[in-house]
């Protein structure tokens, strides 16, 4: 309502002529009267009455206006308080919220700064995933929280796990849907904390991600020079040790990982050099694990166990995730796929085996070149005995064969009873050099007088992976033997991504040193996991 400073009040005419303007007692108020035959006193009386009437009228109007202004002020205040009230009204719609609560755990001798690049990339890359999910699921919103704290990194695994749980209780109190991402020993401690329900974490954790973590105990691996794993751990990572090296060396987390993988989810990132004695990742020029393929700190076969969804991310060093944008970006992409239901490239065991070599008794070095990874289709033992007392004897044989429909890959022949200078394999080759379906093998052997030659032979077929499935990575290690033996080099035999065959070069210093090699090849399997759909929701009320 508008209020004019001058109020003009107009009444019905009382007199036919004449006008009185009275404003002494009521400023701004004008009263008009018409007079004809009234005298002076009548005029004065009318003037006084008019003044009294004007004053009362103005008072009533003023009081009415003030009441209305007060009412308007109260209504405005109520509206304002209602707009900011936390109590929902009947018109507000409930919203379901799914939280993603990330907890980053650094490794031994490290700190949380190593995750800076990683978290920066994650917070940038997660946005389109959230947008797509919320558009596909109206009424559900995603909330992301990150906890990255420093922990005493020289403690034993149990203490470390307790520190993780305490930090979560302090900073993520009451929050579920936890995703623990741990590098190296931090990942090992994360598995322990969940599997042993430290601080009640077992039911609150949706996923554990380990990055190059020492899952298996390291005491069973050969350290350069035959030294102690404990001493290597202290020299490699730490100046002090309050139990972490004991946990890394002797505590096997395979059971913890299996429990987490069964009751929740476990995603393990692994990497290693191209061959056991490669110079790719040798800190200070020393290979700490000369019999194993490692990432400069942990052998690749120790970085995972049964129950994990394993992701091999290439020939990379132990902490490349902290400084290599490509590595960190790949890991983030795989984790987000794992959470939001995209395909994850996992490593799956495809084929494996072993072989042994032994150097002869003369001084020098023996070298071998083996092809492995094919499918065994035929094998046998060939024996000949020289009954002569004076003449060396030579034999020629054709062995082997394979069922139709496949192509040969390679063969292996070796003396079962090697006696230097007394028995030997003089020649071996395919009977039909130009026909890959002919698996017959020609052997020419020889034995000295009164000696017997024994030859073990094996024939392998190519055995390609099914169409659409590709090889992923290989692992080669010496599992037994004497010192001064090594696997020098490992390569895929062909460029065909469906071919699992490997070529392995090895050596041993004479005399009589020996070793046993185990090899494993893995294919790629695309797995689709959707952690987000398993997460609990809580309801909030929006506008």
C-alpha cells in the first residue's frame, strides 16, 4: 500500500457557497466547507469542529497504516525463516545419495604426497562418470570424499592397520562405502585391516586396491648374493624398522586377499621388468632379485594372489604411478571402470610349465635357448645301446607326429643320460621343413663303445588363443638351482597377439651348475564389475 505525505479527504458539500481552508491542527489535511447564510460564530464553531474531526481522523489512519506495516514485516520474516529452515516441508522431494569415500595409503618409507598426481587425475576424470550415472539413474546423486593421511610407515602390519582404522574413524566417522587404495606395504596393511576387521572395517569397505604390494611373503625369494630378505628390506627402503620389514618378509597376505576378494572386491595392479636380469629397474646398479622379474622392489609373482582381479600395467618401476602421468591415468581409468561398470582388462592364467638345465664338467659357460608355451602333442624316450667294444655307433630315427588340424610349433630334445664325449645328439630337424602340419622329427644320435644313449623328445603345437582373446603378460623365474645361473632374456616368439609361446635365453657357469625355470603366460579377460550398484544409499531432502 502506498502512502502519500499529503492526505486529501473530500466530503459531501454542506453549504452552497464559500470555502474554509483549515490546516493549523492537521498539517497537510484540508477541509472544504460551503457557507451561505451562517454567521461568524457558526463559522468559527464549524472550524473548531472540523479541526477536531481532522485530528481524530488522521490518528486513526496513522494507526491503521502502522498496523499494516507491522503485519507485512512479520509475514516477510516468517517467509525468510521458512526459506532457510532445515526442516523439510511436505513439498520437498527425497534424494538418494551414494557416497564414494576414497582412502589413500602410502607405502613403507614414503608419504601421501606420492598420491598427489593420482588424486588430481582421479578428481578430474571422475566427473563424466558421475554425470553419466546420475543421468541414467534419476533421483540418485553421487558424493565423493577423499582421505589422504600420513602414517608411520616403519610399523608392523598390525599396528599400521590400526592406524588406518583410527584415521578413518576420526575423519570418516559414520561413513561406509570405503575404497582403500594402497601402494606397496600400504596395500598389504589395507588387506590386513579389512580381512581382520580392524576397527570394524570389514563391513564398511567396498573395494581394496593394491599397487605393487608385497602380498606374498618375500622370504622364499632369492636375494642377490644369497643375503637376508630382512637386511635387503632395511637397506632398500628404511633407515629404521619398527616391524614393517618383518611383516614384509614373513607375513603372507594371500589369505587376507582371498577373504577380501570373496567378501568384497580386490583389484591388484602389478608390473615388472622384461626378464629376471634386465637392467631396467636396478637401483644403484644392483638387481635385488636376480632370479625373478621385479619392479625394482617386489617380484611380480609376489604382487598378487588368488582372489584378486589382477591388472598388469606394463614394464614399470615400483613407484611410477607417483610421477608418470600415463601410468597414473591408466590406473585411474581402470579403477573408475571397476566402480561404474566399465570393462577392466584383467590377467588370467593361460599356460605354464618348467624346464631344467645343467652345465657340463669342463670350465666355461653353457648357454641355452628354449621355446615354451606351445601345447604338448607328443613325447617319448629314444634308447640305443652300442654293443661293440671298439666302434662308435650312429643311429637315425624318425619320431613323433600330431593329430590333424593343428600346426607344429617347436620341439625339445635332450640327453637323458649325458656322458660327455661318450653319447651325443648329432642332428635333429623336422622331416618336412615346408609342411607345418607334419610333426615328425628326425634324430641322429651316437654312442661310444659299450655305452647307451637315451634321448627324451617332445613335440608342441602352436595352440593359439581363441579369436578375440589376446595374450597379456608372462612371468619367468628360477625357482631352484645353484649360484652363477641366470635367465638372460625373454621375448614373445611371434608378433601374433594370440600366440602364447615364449623364447627364453639362459646360461650357467661350469662346472656342473644347474637351475630350474618356471614360466607362466597370461591372457587378457575383460571383466565388468559395478561397485556403484552395490553401495549403500542414504536419503536427504532437497528443495
